[in-house]
C-alpha cells in the first residue's frame, strides 16, 4: 500500500475537506494561482514521489479554468514521479457533448478524455456521467458510480415510498428510473418531451399512471430547471398529489432558485457532487453528501481492494 495523498482543486474545497476528514488524511498543500494574463500556475508543496495521489476536482462553473488547473496538477505530479495519479471528478465537464447531433460539431467529451489521458492520469472516478458510453472514451480505468442508491436511501429513511411512482423526465432516463423503481417494487411513468434547442424542452405527454400518487422524478442533473419544473406542472395536472425531484448533480444555472420556489415541486433532493452557492439554495432543497462513498472508494483503491460491493449496492438492499 503506497502512501495516500489528497490534493484539492479549487472547484469544491468543501467536498475535499469532508473526504479528508473521513479518511483522516490531510490535504497536501498546493500553490495554485493565476498570473495577470489568466494563465494558471500550480506547484505541489510536498514530496509525492512513489505515492498514491488523488486529485479532487468537480466541474460546475468556470469549467475551462478548472479543467486546465487539473491538467496542470496531473503534469506537475507526473514530473514529480508520483506513483499513481487518480482523479476524483464527481461531475465531469463536457459530458453532454458525447456525440454529434448536427454536422460539423465536435465530440468534446472525447477530446477531454484524450487530454486527461495524455496528461498522464492513471484512473478516473466519477459519478453519473450524462452518457454511460463516455467510459469508453478513456484509455485508462474509469470507475463510474451512480447516485440513485444514495437518493434511494434518503427516500427510504424519510418514508416517501408508499403510494409513489417513479418518473423519468425523458426517454433517455428510463434505465435510471427503472433501477430505482425495481428497488422499491414501484411502477414508472415517463415524460415525453421535445427538445427545441439547447437548454429548452417542451413537455408533450405523460406515459403511465400518476393520478393520486406521489411522483418521484429522478434525473442525473438539474441545470436551468426549466424542463423539470414544466414536467412537475404537467404531473400535477395529471393528478399527482406530491412532486419530489431527485438528481445527482446540481448545476443550477441562471434563475433556477426562482423557478423551483414558484413551481409545483414539493421537494428537491440533490447530492453535493457540486458546490451549491448560498444564492442558489431554495427552501425546498435538501442535499446528500457523496463524501462517505468517495472516501470508501479511495480507501479501497489505495489498498488494492475490489470496488464491486460499492457498485452493487442495489443487489444487497432488495428489502428496501
């Protein structure tokens, strides 16, 4: 077992500190600044030779700067002869650009994978990529965890399962909704929506019975919140008695707080894969920490133990 070291990027210091406290491993000090022209400078201030190093960097805002910062951290560690360079990226940037939709577009998720691999990273740990196939873009091991088990535990603890239906906000999320529904033995419903442009979607129809039931919508992320809030209005019109929205990543762009405050959504449950600014916190929001999960992952990788049990939580909790 090599010495374990944790390095925090600027994007989510609070999460890095939580992981550090759980593992009882101090964060390795880093000099990290920008020059007057905006160029990033990084220097690791402790020895890392031969050590098992974990960079904790999530992507929500200032993604280009944070991506460049992470790449420079990788290069600095590589040149300092770190034994293994692991990336803890709970939310990976550019994951929604995973394929060409129109001619002459880039597949930016693949470009980011190339940059990370070429820089010298040895492993990537992430949660709820927007598209599962992005794992194949990387030529290094990718440990792709999912957020719905954490959300399921919350729902169970709060006794929000009885007389509920799991709702997928679009066709692409049916697989995720099915997995959550299977845990509780519930039925699913699907929101059929038409996407007019980037960040713009219109609800067309609801497939499934939601009348007289608590509707639990599950998604990988909340960005502008427009389509989710519109879906909540439709679910209420179709007779849902309560609307709970669960999502792994709270990107929370624009006036999302005002949208949720005035929407038909009764509860908004997120994880802390991204920092949530005070001005974005709405009265309906509750946040679940991913730090305990990521701490377990880091400890198991460092000790060369299997991660299988952490991937198959749902198989061991059938009695939810």
